[in-house]
C-alpha cells in the first residue's frame, strides 16, 4: 500500500502500512509523533516520538492515542488531520 497524506492547520499526517504495522505519523514544525498498530488492526495503539522510535505509551482507543500525539506536538487534538485510511485505527 502506498502512503496517504493529509495536511491541515500546518500539520501533515502520513499513513502507511509496513509488513508488520499500520503507522500514522504527524509532523509540524519539524517535530513528529507517531501512532502504530499491528497490521491486522486489532492490537493496542503505540505512541512513539517517530515512526520507528521507542514506544512511549499504549492505548486501546484511537482518541487517547491522538491526545498523546497532540500533546507531544503541542497542538490541540482536534487539529490533527486524519487520512481516511487511518480513521479505523484502535480497538
């Protein structure tokens, strides 16, 4: 699958699927935050500072993972653009 991207309020979100994971990365002003889930889409979400960085926390809900990612970026969670292909992340 190719990466999909969405930008709003100066924040770029890139979603892609690797062999092992679904990964959603947010970037604003050179800072990143990532949310990852296993490729099958049923495991807890992992929040990381980068797509391949160390896991900071795990969440069952997508909203909670988005809150943490927004906190890392210093933005309001409502500002985070979500590519359509990533809207079903979480349990």
